[in-house]
C-alpha cells in the first residue's frame, strides 16, 4: 500500500554531481607513461593500472596533483599482481619499491596514507588491502617513535657522533668504516631493521623498542671486544674495561640502557636471548654476516665491516620489495623530512606542544596510533594521567611495567587464597579450570602463529610467552572477583554455579589475554581474541565491567582500552547475525524493551512536568524476580518511602535473586531485569552519549535532540532486526539525525553529519562507506542504505515530527538517560609512588577568600606563600560569607572563621616545604 506523503514527502538523497576533470586525458596519460617508465612496470600491470584509474576518474573528481592518484593506482595494481618466478610458479605482488614510487611521484608518505584510504573507498578495495595500509601507517608511527629514541641512545653511547657526518657520507656514498661512530649508527639501525623484519614485529612498539636496545647492546659489546673504547663516551667506557662481569658472563649494558631510556630490563633481555642471538647466529652460519657465531663478536672488524654492511642492506631490500613496505632507511637520509611530509618547523612545534601536554600537529600523529583514545562512555572509569609520561614509548613501557607489577610473585596457577575459595565450592572446579586453560591456551598459540588480517604469523615463542602471562592474569582476576563475591554471599557454596559456567571462564580468559596483547602493543587486536576462541561478543562484554570494578590496579590505558572493547561489542559485535542476543530475544518472545523499561529511575533524566508520587499518594509498588524450588516468582517488595529504590533483597530461604524490577508507570508491571535488559541498558546509554555528542557538534538544540532520540528508540523497538542486524549503531544514529532534522525544517546534510561524526573517538570511514544492504553481503554507502532500507521503515513515523502536521507537537517524547558520570570508587589513588588519593568534592567546609587571589608562578614561591598567608591571617572574628562552587547545587556550607582556614593553610604550606 503506497502511503500519501504530500505535501511533506521526504526527498531521496541524491549523490552530488561530479565536477569536470582538471587534467586533460592526454596529459594524465603522459604522466602515467613517465611513471611506468621510471619504475619499469610490466605491460599487464600497466594495463590494469590505467583501466582502474580511468574508471575512477570518470566517477569522481580527483583533486590535487594527478600524479599522486596515479601513484596510488600503481601501488594497488602492483600489490595485486601475480608475476612468474624461477623458484615458484607465481609470486604475488610486483616487486616495486614503495619509497622509489613515492619519490618518483613526489608524494610524501603521510600524504600517501591519506590518498590510499580515499583510493580504497573509491575503488571498493577489500579489507585485506585496507588493513595493509593501516599496518603501513602504524609501522611508520612505531618506527618514528623508536628512531626518535635511537638518536639520544647512540649519542649517549658513542662520542663525536654526528648526524650531519652520517648524512654527508650517505649522500657521497662514502665507504663505511668502523672507525666512525656515524657508520656504526647506520650499521646498528640496518641490523635492527633486518632482525625486526624477520621477527614480523614491525608495528609492535614494545618488542621493537626492546629489540633496538638489544641491538645497541650488541654493537657496544663488539666495540668493547675490538678494543675501540676510544669511541665510547665516559659514561659507558668504564663498562667496557672488562669483557666479562663478576660471574663470568659477557658484559651487558641492557639494564643501564633501560634505566636511562625508559626500557624494561626483563623484556629487553628476553628479546636478546631468545630472538636476537639466534637470529645473528643463523645469519653468521648462512654466510650473511661474518663473525664469531658463539661469542657474537667480530661483526665490526675492519676486514668484514663493509661485507656485513652490504649484506644487511641487501637482505633488508629484499624484504622491502617482497612485502611492499616503505624503506625505513629513509630515517637516515637528509631527505627524510620531505619523504615523510614533515618539515623541521613542524617537528619543533610538535616537540614544543608535546612538552606542554598538547597533541602533536598533523600529519605526524604517533599518539593517535600508539596511545588509546578515551571512549565517550569510558571517562568515568579512567584515573588521572601520569605526568611523567612524555612519549608513546614511555607510555607503552609503563603499561607493561604496571602489568608485571600486578603479576609479581605469581605463577599461572591458583594462589593459596584462590584455592581456598575454590575448595569452598560444593563441587571443586580446580581441575576443570586447569583443563580449560590448557585447551584455550593451545588455541591461542595456534592462532597467534598464523597469518591474520594481512599480517604474517608470529613466532611460537611469542605466543607461549603471552599465553603464560594471560593465564597468570586470569588467576589473579578470578581471585579478585571471587573475593568480592564471597563478601556478598552468606554461603560460598553459591559460587559453584558461577564456577561451572563455561562462558564466564572463557570470557575471563579472553579478557585477560586481551589485556596482555594490548599492554605489549601486539599486532593481534580486538576482536581477534574472540574470533580465535569463537566467543560471541554478547557473552564477552559481561565480564568487562566486572574486571574493571574488581581489579583497581589496572593502569589507565588498560581501562581505556577495555572501555573501547565494551563499546565495540555494544555498537556492532552483539548485533551480528549469529549473535546469541537474537536467540535470547526470541526466547522471550517479546518486543525490544524501551529505554524507560530497562533503566533505573536514577538513570533517567528528570524532565519538567513529569508526574511523581507524593502528597499522600500511596507508594509505588516494587517487584523482585526470585528463583524458588517451584520456579521463578515475581513478588512485591515493601518500600518505606516514595523516593527509595530497592537495590538488594535478601530472602530468608536464601533464594537466588535474578534481578530487581523497579516500578512501572502503572505500578502493576515490573521493569525488565534480565540479561537482555541489562545489555540494552548499556546499549541505550552508549547510544545517547554518542547522539548527544553528535548533536552538540551539529549545534542541535535540546528539543530537537529529544525528538531524534525518540525516533531512534522507535527504530530499535519496532524495527531492530531490519535495521540493526549485522549493522552498526552509528549508522542508525546518523540516519535518525538526518531524517528528523529534515522533517522539522532544521536540515543537516549527510556531509555535515559525517564531518561531526568523524570527531568522535570511535569513528571510522568504513562505518559510513560500507553498510550492509542485504543478507547476501551486498554493501553500499550510508546514503544508499538510507534510501533503500532505512527510510522505508521510518518515514511514516518520522513525519509525525513535522511542524506542518497536526500531531507535530503532540508526539510523546521518550525520556532520555541521565549522563551524570559517577566514579567506580569515591577514592582513587593518584600514583603508585605516593599514598595520595582523590575523592569527589563534597560541600565546602571552608570559606572562599574575601578577595580574589592572584597566583604568579614566575616569581619566588616563598614570597608568594608568605603574601597569601598574610592575607588569610587578617584578624576577623566574624564569619565569612561562603560562596558556592560553580555547578554545585547543594546547600551553602556552614561558615568557618578565617583563623581556622589560616591554620590549615599554614599546615599545608609547612608540609609542602618539608616535601621540597
């Protein structure tokens, strides 16, 4: 039946008309031929490249230098090509040097990343290639951070080290000599690149950095063994006096390097013993390097130095050509700033801004790739940032150090305290837990060693190491959770059901391993662990908040990451077509509950005009669902007032409480309190947080925001399977913003909406560029989804908000979630180094100064403190008028005489002077 929409019919969104080409066909083809000639491309690759380029050019306006887009087209065609080989039937990927391609096209690396993402969108490239570009960009961020640390490390080791001499030698192709610290710098960097590429850890910040420290230690040992102590600085020359330490082992400066340059000794020594040494021995035995394979010395002897340098260069070049990676020897070139797209001014400004705690200027954004952003809903979980962290490397090593401190003196087995808790269960679960860990530990190691998402498989030793740490953390978290649970239960035997719940244990282990992978900056990123364990996100998310609440010693970035993980499940993973959520929903045989039905009264924003019980009215009924021998029962609960909420009900027969149902607006129906409702509670909260942030950036008023929220809730309640299955929350939110804004006459284009959406920390271009359209995995952009699917379900309802209709102002608006952030704990420790805690500010106990105080930190602190002290000690026995803090709606605190305040301030000043 065709609905009548006139005169307020919603027009379908049309694609913007394509502009005319700025470069003539002949000119573009001429530039293409020059590029192919310089790169010596084969005819098949040339033909495929030009065909793709002309197709894209006919559909889109390619802004800027046409050679830059040709560069992207050539790179994609080369990586997708299959060419004959002598040793094997075919080789995937045409051997074209990316660095040479970029220089020929006069395109910087950072511009290449940006253009490649856009090219991938226009040509609808598969996810494998998109992951390749993302990995390249992350490699660039990792290597940039590491090279910034390599400069001061080498300058601290070797005297008379000059980057200018290094650049001049490379420019003049001067023969390398071990007599020069600059040549040793180049040799060490190339050695590091070769080993790093063979270990497949190019975008692993923690392991890559400790590998660099290990390589620096190896070069130091070779210099000391060769008797070249004249090259060493005084700080390290003393360490080279003896070639062996007090226990007869070869000298090692890793511990000293880690202390000076933000490393972790245990990690660096592990890398050195189990990966660097075997790799160097293998290279010597294969003839790639010349030296002593047992002692690993003689690598820089004058007779072999040039040979070793050339062989390292050759091996690394083969890797670059095979993998299609950028050449990280670019960091040694004087042209690196032009190659990267970052000039010296930008670098200096970045350093200045970072020293002030500000973000770096684009395009060099290591922090974006290497430091987790705080999700919109995760701010209440996150403690204050440590002031001493100044770089991604120090941040990453601090995260690993915190994890190691958390697990110190622990093994991958139950502690005595945990064994006591497990033994208290009516059926001891120790053996089943052990067997489960063995099973999933093997799955983890197998998956970790396999190729994933266009990333090569990693060494099995890495997998075993990560698995052991993950299992140790699992036992630690399990102990924390059970300790907290046992305090809430009269009989510990009630823990038996929980200990026999398979999904709980697998989810806890998966979350433990995810914490380990994140802490070590691993390439295996979420949801890899869920795919490896075949664990649905709908089950996994349930342990995330439990872990955050139970383990208060998790570091700041780990908590941020877990919040991101939880959001990932809520926004997308739980809505997959095979998610258990749909099964749970079908069992209930009910419609999706609304926001009001799943949120607690305290979590709903109180709007003006809302009716509330009072003035002699009877108190609303509360209900609780409890489990009894005869089945589940809904029983009324007496409440002693109209504004009280029932949180915990203890039945005399120790019946298990499944949930608490707070009063409905009719007083005769319980609120929803099952697992599905708890999931939707978090989902609605996340949805409103993102919608509010999006509307704020779009300058949308509160009334329109509530209308959009009402439309969104209608879409979820009435069309959840048609709109959300296998799709993403943000796709539905943006469509709701567009349609409601359009019908009320405050139209926002999709371009504006997407621009504001990209400001959110979780945003990604594929969310609006690749939206599922059918169950056969047909995809299109967000506009196509809106036109073909969304508007057909929501147009009739959305038109109700139009001011040109009779019901435009009479549509009942849904209540919105209350977004007041509440910390997990009233107290939070500021730093592990000091026993200083923060707690929320309560009603002020002391008056504000009667006059404004000016604080100047550029002068003498003592004189300023004396001046402040003199002001507050002015004799005045009358109570001061106390001013309220901005945003504090509570009552004004009782006045306190100024002498009391002066005494407390004096005590504070004396304490500060003692600490200083």
